[in-house]
C-alpha cells in the first residue's frame, strides 16, 4: 500500500537507493521508500531541514512515522544490514573516521541503534538554516560516539533493549 501511495504522490521511483558504508567499509545500496522529489540529493545537501521543500507531502508522513525505513528489511535479508547496529552513514563521512570511530565499521550496520533513538526527529533538531553544517558539527560527533558505544557494549540483551525502545518510540509517534 505504501508503494502505491508513493507512486501516486509524486513522479519518480518508489524506492530511494542511496549509497551507504557497510561492514568493513564496503559500500552498499540502502533501500527506503522515496520521500523526496526526484534528484533531491543534487538539489540540496545530504541533510534534510525541518521544512525542506524537497520532501513530498506523503514523505513528511512516512518520515515522521519511520515508515520510509521499512524497505531496509530487504537490506537485512541480503546481509548488508542487521536489525540492530550502528546506523549506516554516507561515505563522505565514513571516509573521515579516525581513532575509535573506525570501530563503527567492524560491525554490520543496523536499522536501529542508540543514535536512532536519540535522534528520532532529526529534522526538527537540524532546523531550517544550514542543516548540513548543524549535522556535521553538532549531530555527527554525538552519533559517532553513540555508534562506538554500541560496538563496545553490544550484546543480545542490549539489542533487545534497543528493539523494545524503538518499538515504544514508534508507538508513541
């Protein structure tokens, strides 16, 4: 049903297939329902502002309820991602990882992690002015610290906690 609504809402593909960095720094295509206009990456930066004009009407709803992330279950099935693990990042940022940040690339990226819980409404935090700069200077260092924390503390019990907290946040949203 979501795929049909995406197609009816705006022109373009049903899916967004962006490049992200995976396990051991190997790039892969992440799948999401498309929530932005065609060629959005070429029309603006990699970060999406709170009221970014590139987001479609349906896209706002899908993003606010995290429904755009459902196709990542395909990434889990193909082995590119797991349910829990550090959220995959753009290669432009992972190529800059230093020190402990290199640990992030030693585990399979996931759909949910500490950072996805803390930044569930990232667009609101980025605001409308200079979202890429806010992301790079304020959000990315904190996200990377949370990603490193995950790698160092990962356990089955911890993963179950992250899954339960994620489900709880989705229910409240």
